[in-house]
C-alpha cells in the first residue's frame, strides 16, 4: 500500500507554470515558469550551489497507543523509523503534509520527511495500540548502496545511493502494492507504482535516496 501522499491529494490544483504531485506520477516540487518575453537573451543566470547540511543529532520518541508528538527536527530531509513490534490492527503515522505509515501491525519501517521545500513537518500523529518508538536521523543513519552488492529485507526501507550510482535493480515479493521513490536534489519522483511483485531497474543519478515500499520482501542492487 502506498504510504506517501500529497497534502492535498483529494483536490489537486494545476495552474500555469506549476506541476502538481499525483500518486501515479510521483511527487514533484512546484516550479514557477518564467513568462515569455521576460528573460533577456543576454543574461546568463549565475550558478548557485546549496551547501550540504552538516550532521544532525538523532531525535527519538517513544510512547504507547495513540499520540500526537511534536518534533524538533529542522527543515531538512529526515529519515523516520517507526517500530511497533507488538502492534495489531491498523498502524498509521502522519505529519501535517503526508501519511508515512499506513499498515497493519506488527510494523517496522523507514520513510523520509521534509522532501518538499516549504513543507516542514512539525508534529507526528500516531495511531497504534501498543508500545512504539520513533527515531529520526539524517542520511548517516541509512544503509548505503554499493554497486554490485545486493541488500535484502522486508517492509519499508530507504537507502543512500552515493555519487556514481546510475541505476538500482529492485525485486519485490508483495501481495499488495509495490512502490519505489527516488529523491534527488529538491524533488521526489515515483518511477514504480504497481500491484503485486516487481522486478526491474530504476534509473538513479547519485547522490540520491531510494525508498522501497510494500508489504513483503525486497532485494535492491545498485549499479
């Protein structure tokens, strides 16, 4: 089942110069298009580079049952691992902007937050019926994809694809939906979104992050 949703998926608005996010096409950061006639042919934009943020200390929360949890995580990409080993029934975790866990327990998986500029997550709303822990880390807490070396596991997971990675082969065994997200630069996209098992290769331009979602097992191999 797809976990990551647009904040306003039920009422997507398309306006001139904006690209909206849809679960079928992936999440794309809206970008304003310059109107014709306003850009001078003799003007060359000055390249800018966004500095890579420094290390961010791990943030951890724990509780039992339903809860609303304020977070201190800044407005940068974060990777959230939610673990509820004794949960049963519906398990859900969402922020103001998206639903990052929507499953049945027991559950343990990792997803990202703050991948859309201007949409900083500030509070987690948790639905659970047992004790849980929620941990946010920066990219240093992720498994790193090494070309030619497969990684295997189950449930939701996020991987760091370093510079030099050009593709990630993904194989899943799912009874429900398989999704693969790729986050690079300032946007996320959804190259794989289908029911059942999946086997294929996803183009990735490292450095990037790759998220695999599903209710079964997966194997990922970078190249």
